[in-house]
């Protein structure tokens, strides 16, 4: 069970170090960044096998994200940590990777560690609501289906996190299937990928 005092210790350090954190990011002070990263790693990895991100978003709003790395049990812990975040700071605090406003372009490594671009705006989908309210997602991903399995998995995971958020992927999606092209039955009900969020979030 998570020790609440350890969480409070972290947030006390965070409040005390806020100006240092912001300054070293803005000035790109590599030595100071190394110190901050070291302390953050000690705290966050002390809570579990998390990853984290910190910085400014496109609106110059400061944010700090703890990612449970798609683990439902770790999500419970990251939520407990963020619930105790200081509300007097002008920061956005996230217990998992949030959905984004983005251009539907992904940079993905293939099996040779070469980078290639995936244009997910050309994808289509079918989303089916299960009896328990979760979502089965079927994707038409075009030529990406011929890539190495790890590249395909990473692309689909990154797409869902960017579009719907990591928590939705953990908690609400029951199954994911993909095809290069849908058959006649799935083609009859498919929709452009840009409509996915509005459909499944409203279910």
C-alpha cells in the first residue's frame, strides 16, 4: 500500500523546487537538469515502475505527468499521487498521459531502428460497445499492417493515447483488432478516424 507520507514528501520537494525546475528547463541548463531528473527519478520510481514527463505545453502551461505505462494497478497509485498535488501551483498535473490536440502524424521505429512516419489521418475504425460498457476497437490501418509487429503495436498504442488518453486505453478498451483493409461487412459501418473520440467518449 502506498505510503501517503512519501507522496507528501515528494510534493513538498516539488513546491520548494518549482522555480529551479522551471528555470533549468527554460535555460536548458544541462547540469541543473541532470540534478532535477535524478531527484524526480528517485521519487517517482520509488512509487513504482512509472515514467514521467515535465515541461510546457503548446499554450506555455507548465505540466507534470506520471505515466503508469499502461498498467491498471499502477494507475491507481499515480492517481493517489496526483490527488495530493498542491492546488495552489499554476500547473497541470496528470496521473496518466493525456489526450492531445495533434496532427495525426506519428514517428515510429521499424525493426532496423529506422524512423518512418505513420499518417493515421487515413485510418478508419469501427467501435463496438460491450455489455460492460467497454469498447472493442477495430482499426483499418492501411499499409502499416505490413510493418513489423512491434512497430504496428507501438503505432496503435501511441495513436490511442494521443487521441483518447492513456487512462481510456487502460480502463475502457477491452480489445483492439486491426486490418490493412476492412472486408465488406466492416467497410459498410466504418468511419473516418477523426470521429473516434466523439463517438467513444460519448458512449
